[in-house]
C-alpha cells in the first residue's frame, strides 16, 4: 500500500455515493512505517484500541457475573458497540460530504465527533458530545496509567504502585510528540500483537496450572456485583471515543463502515478464551484480584506478558489522549501549527490532570465499571443512536443521505427501532443499574483504601492481600 500525505485526501460524494480520492503520493521507508491510512491501518487501530488493560479485568468481571452471563454479555455488547460505531461512521461521512459540497477543506484540520454533532444537529449536541467524549477520554488515559503501575508491580515490587504511577506518567507524556492517528501505523500493529500474546498467555497459563484447590464459582450472587461486571464489559467494547479520528486518518474514510465489527470479531478470540479460562481456574478468588496477573505464578512467560502489556498501555494512552490534544490545540489556536515541537509543548498541560487523577483513584478494575456506566453509556451508545435518529428524521434527509441503510437492515424504520432499543436499554441497564452498582463498589474502594492509596490491593507481610474479604469489599 502506497502511503499518502495526511490531510491531502478528500471525499467528493456524487449522487451514487461514489468517492474520489485526491492526494500526493510520497513513498519512503519512514512514511511506510509512519503514515498509515489504509483499511488495514484502521482495523489494527480499532482492534488494538479495544483490548488493552481490560484483558486483565475481564476475569474479575466473570467472577462477578458468572460464566454464562460473562460470555453472553461480551457477545451482546460487542455487536451493540459495532453497530453504534457503524452509526458514527455514517454520521461522519454525512457531515464531511455536506461540508465538502460547501467548499470546506480539511487539509490541516482533524474532524472530531463533537464537530460532526455540531454540523448535523447544532451547538447543544456539540456541547454534550464534547463533555462526554473529553471526560471519557480523560479517565480512559487515567485507567492506562493505573494499569501500568499495577502491572509493573508484579515484576518489581521494590517500588509501590503510586511511585510507579509517577514514573509511567512521565513516560506516557512523550505521546505529545505523535502528531495524529495517521502516525500510529507501526504502533497499532505492534500493540495488537502484544495483547494477542497476553490474552493467550492468560488462557494457556490458567489451563496448565489448573483449578486451584477448593475453587468455587458462586457468581452471580449479588446485584451490585452483577451490574458492576456488566458495565465493565460495556466499557470493554466502547472504544468509539476515537472512531472519528481514526476514520479521518484514512485515505478513504467511507470504507470504515464494517471495520469496527471485524475488529470486534477478532477481539472476541482474545477476550472470551482468556476470561473464561481464568475464571474456570480461579473462580471466586478473582473477586479480590482485579488484575489477573496477580493470581498467576511468576515465570518468564508472565514477565514477558507484563512487559508487552506495559508497552501496549503506553500506545493506548496515546490513542486516548490524542483526541484531547486535538481539542486543546483548537482551544488555544495551535491546531494548524506545523511544528511538531511547538505542538508537543502546547499539549503538555493535558497530561498533568491525568497524572493527578491516576494518583487519587488508583482502583484497578472498579474504575473501569464506573467510567463505563457514567460516560461510555452516553458517548458510545446513547448519543450516536439518538444522533442518527434525529439526523435522518425527515424524508428529505433520508432521500439525500450520503450513506444508505446497510444491506442486512435496509429499512429506515428498522434502523430507528434498533436505535431506540439501544437508547432505552443502555440508559436503564447501563447508566441506571450499572451506574448504581459501579458507584456503590467504587465508594467502597475509597472507604476501604482511601484516596491517594499508596499500593492498591498489594500484598503485605503476613497477609495475602490488603483488602477485606469479598463479603465486605465487593458485596
């Protein structure tokens, strides 16, 4: 695939929905590794962005949900998430085709989700999209820092997790030098390879070690546990906060339509075997171990998995933080600046609050569920479904749509019914019940460990783990 200079591409939609690509071809080894805009680049970006530290918390979720619910909810939210990613891609193409017909150029401008909402539905939708997306991305990066500190602790426990958070915060700050998603080609490829290794290590190690003595599988037995686990899975398939930026980095963004679904199908091959095997082997022990690494014996294979996950979490930090960098650049008027160093310097203030929040709330696992219920439910599911219904509510909008309904659901009425179901389901189950359960669990973590916990769920001399039993901490 011959790379193109980012920003020179354009979608020119005609009456038949065809596209024309305009660009200047440039080739070199550096551009081959650095400038990615193909369908494969987008697939690697979507797949690697879905499966980072959440691999290590899904066994914890299975212990809360039980095996059957864990598997069914992964499949349910995986396909639901793929559908709303499809809706986002349709709305992006609609927005961009309208703007380009008006003569607007995006040569030096990265389109973001809140701008799509603004262009299609107005300023109130822009404000909602901006608030939910930015807050979700902020806590998404916080989660990556927490995960880095939690993971490295299992290789080197001479430093506590809070100190490791300081160190990795400084390391992750270097992502300010990566200009855009167009430049994540090699990182996306490597990141997916790293999580593939980690997922299969978890599954194989659990099967080889076998079930621990006296293993029990009582889940689900508490509503708080059940809905906390369910919202973590909702969070797992909610990487849509960067969907528009990934699309914009493509040479032909309209080809994105089914990429997220194909990425999700691959992700199933990683998450289902690893979470199922870990829950089969360790059962209820996982209720007090949010990080799956903490239960596996220290070996060279485990250390390799930890190191690879650390590298991938650095990559995922960049994925989640880059849209925040774009928003900040637009606020301070630096988005059109061509100097990488000037843009990097302007981006640094974004890293500081992320660093600080990771130190305040170091609760690996429970924070995923809280973010999933309160933020992902709106950003990923409710807002895209509502936005699609409102954008195409009139007959003229449907007649002139840049993207027609998909072949497997060719009716506009069918799309409206499915979108309405998503809005109601996620609002009631994800935001309502999930929000209640995850916040109860999160507050219990704060009451048990306190804010600024020095070493969350770390063993101490004479004790297996610094935590109360499952009955008091998790129920």
